[in-house]
C-alpha cells in the first residue's frame, strides 16, 4: 500500500502543527465544531452522538464491542438529515457567556472534557454542571472525531468562496477516500458520508487545502497556504483561532501533558 502523503496526516502529539505542515501549508486555523440545537428536540428526548463507556466497567471488551449499550432515548431515524436541514449552530463564545465563564481556556477545556464525558481532575465541575443544564433545554455538545453534520453548510460556504468545485473526503486513517462535488455539503443535500467510514478529512489540491478532525477532538484543523488565507479567511466562516508556533493537535490539554518537541521557529 502506498504511503499516505504527510500533508494529509495530522501530526503526532509531540509535533507543533505549523512545524509538521511547514513544507505544505503556511497557516492552521483551529475551527471549533459548533454546539447546536435542533428545534423540537433535546439530548434527553433524542440522544445523538457516540456512547461513552468505561472499559473498566466491563469484563469482556469483545462483548462491549459486539453488544454496545443501547440508550432508551435514541434519536429517531433520519435525525442527521434533520440536523443538517434545521440544526442551529451555537458558537462556543455564546455558550461561554450563557454559563458565565470568565476564562475561555478553562471553558474550552471543560467543554471538550464534558463532551467526551471524561472524568479528569482538570474539568471545571461548576461549568460542567452548567453545561448539563443547557443540555436539558436543548443544547447538543459539539460532535467529536469527525465531520459534524451541522458544520457541513459552513464548509460549503467556505469552499464555494474559494471557488472549489470538488474535493476528496478521507477516512480517519486515510485508507478510504472519495471525490465529491462541493455542493454535497450544502444544506439541501443529505449528510456527506464515506461508505463504512466516518469522514475525518477533506482535501483539495487546487487550491491546496486540508480540513482534518482528530480522534477525540472537537475541532477541525484548517491547513492552508498564505494565498488561500488571503482569498477567504477561515475566521469569516468558522469560529476559532489560529495555531501559534507551539500549538499542538491536543491544544486543549495542558502543554506539559505530553513530552513536546520545541518549534524550529521559536
């Protein structure tokens, strides 16, 4: 099997984003997967997203895989279509204001860990409880790991602004791909899917651009050369921030969470 080109792969935890992609891209914009609402539904009436299970609670991991837990309030069939047609993206800074969080970095880390249902000591329990309260009134957490359905219309607008007609969608390990028309991301079309795989990256060669999602992540990494940033600044289409010289793919973790390599440009 041919080796996947480096520019299509997310960097390992120890490598800064800009260093990893220095030969192909000049900028990386971290686009937050939005929170969202679906009129008429709440997570309590229509649960959506992965089921998080603690492996320590099961004696046989194979049994867990073969017979995953079933929720009583599973979302109805076709819910993803409803999300794409009627879903209302909610910005992170709006949620931050709603729960009265003063520090964005603490809020962002808590929102991420809350979405993953991770039991870590650095989660702010007061903020997490406030997020639980918003969920009761219809706020869904950001989708994790993959292209969010509610984000597809944003991607359609972004790629259209760049004059892109078609792109390649990729699986997590870049072992499956398909070329599709950019119009498929529009709100009027069904959710974009890759047979037997989640969509974990979108790439284009002309202009050169990569939009990629990381495992257990709640953001897209939009990697681009300078000309693409000038033509359509991603911050016009997505909420987020630009990566700095020492920003890593797990930017929501404390910097000393893993051993790091120092940026060559720092």
